[in-house]
C-alpha cells in the first residue's frame, strides 16, 4: 500500500499552515537566546524538551515505537538532518533579521518540489510548478540583500534550504509507515544520544559553538517556550507529509515568510520595506492559488473505497 493511497491533501495543507504559523515563534525565541548561549547548547536543549514531551506521551498512549532496521535507518538519517538544519538556522539568526533568514531559506520548497518529482515519483503539474516559481520570485522580493553587511553568514540560510529539503524528503518516505509522535520521540532520543556526548566531551574553550553556560531564569522560560513550539511545529509538519505529497505542500510553505515578518516586527521591530511588502503579497497569492487548485483536483477525484484505508493505523 503506497503513501499516495492515504493522501488527504486539504488536511495536509491545513497542518502545514499551522506549522508555518508556529515555526517562526520558535525561531524568534532562539534568536532572543542567541546572545546568551551557544548554538550547540540551544540545539541540545531543544531536543531535550522534545524528548521530555513526546517520550512520556508515546508511552502513555501505548504507541508502537519499535522500528525495523530500514525505518530506524531513515529515522536516524532524518535526525542527523534535523540537527544540522536547526544548527544552521540558529547560527544564521545570530547575524540576520528573522524575516531575512527565513526568506532566503525559502528556496527550499522549490528544491523539494524537484526532489519529490525525481526521487519519489510525485506528480508535479505545470500549474503547481508555475505557482512555485511565482512564490520563489516573491521570496526574492522579500529578501533585502545583506551580503555586503554580514558577509558569508548570509549564505547560511541556503544551507538550511538544502538540508531541510532532504529532511522533508526522508520524512515523506516513511511518514505513512510510522506513527508521527513515536517517530519524533525516537528522533529526540537519537539526537540527545549524539549531542550530549559531543557537548560533554568537547573542551569548553575549544569550540565556541559547543560551549555550555548556565541559563538565566529568563533564559529557562525562553528555552521552555522554544522547545514546546519547536516540537509541536515539526510534529505538525510530519503529520502534513503523511496526508499530502511534498510537491503539494512545497508552495504552501512560502506562507511562513509573511508570518515570520510579522513576528520579527512585533518582537524585534524589523519592518519590511515596500519591495518586501510586495513580495509578501506575491507569496500569499501563490500559496492561496495552490490551495484552490488542490481543492479543485481533490473534488474531481473519485471517492477512495474504505477498504483502502483499513490496514493503516491513524496518525494518532
């Protein structure tokens, strides 16, 4: 039974929209914490909260989290990509405004669209491809080039784009075969098994990014909020990939840019200029077009027999 048999694209789009609303808040909290502690410490604490939330939930709800070798391989690969992606995001936020960092990284949906076509055989019609191109143009309009001001760190979001495109591709590969909550719990345990020894065995002054400092009282509040927001956001993204193809969800992710711009303005006072505002409008228009197009395609499909769904457990 293929993942496509379970596709419920409108539900997948709704879950991805919720991710786009929540994710910028987690990033903004990480940006606030950046001056207080190193990237490695933030990443470790981020996964510690994910484990603290999801491992007890997995046990309490008796979810199956034992995995065969193939699934465990993909979950481990996904975890490594997640660690790399979050590390790059947190590092880029040390140098760039929130909206700029996220906007530059949003070459990712275009990369993901092509990867989904090449490696998963997902259908990509010319309308969705065109909408993705329009959304990408809007992204470029949002970006206010800062290369002359910050130098090479302005390229970090491009690394984020590549890493998270691969991350989502791997997630899509196994999303229909694993419970999302259990998968995120296992992923958090694997991440801690990697990060804790690295942080403990690295001399304090050897690598600045891996230094450990005692958080302040304010810092603990921000860390807790960041951990909860990040865990829930990526759980929503995992659920979305269970119900809709990556090629369908890719253009929707452009909507994170205007949300991030709003969060950046409220928290940091970063107000986009006229060109960026126009770009935000373009990305919203492209995303809404995808929603309407997907709704029309979904309505045109014949009903899926109930028997098709009988052997697959619910997402939980």
